[in-house]
DNA sequence: CGAGTCCTGTGT
DNA sequence: ACACAGGACTCG
């Protein structure tokens, strides 16, 4: 269930372990993992050197090179995807990547929602996504948010608005900004936009820092245990007292996603 | 917009 | 038995 900070932590681990390695062989244990033809994808990947590993929102982009030819492998972990270096294959192992002279990279995915796509250039779908939440300027953010007419929580989850925010960090950012999740984005002025922009940056930065310092290393065998999670103020705290005002944390639905907020701190 | 879909596991 | 899960796509 990785969002931006978890994916960032994963790619940093992958860089340490598999960057500059050559793919000796790829075995797909779940054909539907692959977008497009499985055998062709496996053939395309064979012999590629991994020359870069980047994050694009919640997507992992492996930059590949074989001879002069560049291409990429785009992986989305969705809910339960995970990489494990030198771990043991199990019932949830969906792909096995053998690296020349290096470790074996396993891909686990209990719910089978993850997707792998090989292509020569960055897929169109990825280029349609919004800016990185940690790169967007306040000015641009304020302008973009006011151009939308929807509940702010729904907008934060929209990857074409910003790429990488998910349900947890959207809720946590709104809490920190003291914005009600159902507030209308069209009515968000400079002051509230400033608070939200800062809150998003802060919560993601803290989570990435925590991911980097956490004992769990996703990319090693213990990674299968699960993802780290930043200490939350509202997410999953339904019925508990708010840590700031002691008010009750409520749960509601926005865009058919479970949404948590403090009714006292977060005014409409 | 919302609802349904893809999947399996966990918690009540 | 049933609701719910941190994601995203498709359809009406």
C-alpha cells in the first residue's frame, strides 16, 4: 500500500542493490502482471542494463540500456506490490529477476493489482500525471487548486492534479493544514492554499525521512513484513481523541475512499 | 460524479 | 459472514 514516501524509500533501496546490474533473466509467475505480451516483455528485458531508477509519482521507472538502445520498465505496486532482494520465493511471488553477477530481485504482490510495462519511452499515461508534490511551487499550487471545482480530498487523490499522494497522506496533509476534506477547492484562498502546500510538503518530507531511517528495508528479505507508516494524526484513528484539541476523529467517504478528519480542527 | 471491478487477506 | 484495505481503471 505504498504512497509516494514508500515508493521513494523503495527506489533508494533498489538503487543501492541493483543499479548498473544487467538483467540475466526474467520469469513472470503471473502473466497478467505484464501490460502487453508476457513472453515478448521477458525477451525485451533480457540483457538490459539498469542504468537508472526513478520515481514518477507512485510509479517506479527502471531506465534500461542494451547496446545503444534505451528503454524503460515501469512498475506500479498498487496496493500490495513489493520488491525483495535475495529473499525467498513464496506463494505471493509474481516475478523473479535474475541479475548478472548480482542478487535476485523478487517481486511479491498478494492482491495481484500491480503492473509491469516495458516500453521504449515513458508511457503516455505517466506524462499526463500532475507535478511532483515536492516540486510544485506555492504559486503554481494555489493556481491549480483554485481551477478545480471539487472536494479538496478528491482533488488531492487525483494523480493528474499531483502525482504521488494517496489516501493516508491526503488525510494527514488536510489535518495539518486544518482543512475540511470536503471543502470546495474553488473557494480555497491564498492563506489556506499556503497552509495546504506546506502541509503536503512537510508530511511527505517527514515520511521519507522516516522511511530512510526505519529498520525495515523493503528491498531486503525483511521487506515482506510490510510497509513503514508515519505516525498519523487522523488516518485510522476514527473515534479517538484528536492529539491537538481532544475532539473526536470522524470518518466519512470522499470519492468512495475512507476519509478521516477532526471535526473541530478542520472547519468546512 | 458515483459504482463496479480487479484480488487476497485481516479484523470484527 | 461481512466490511474493509494505503490504487487506479472502466463504465453508465
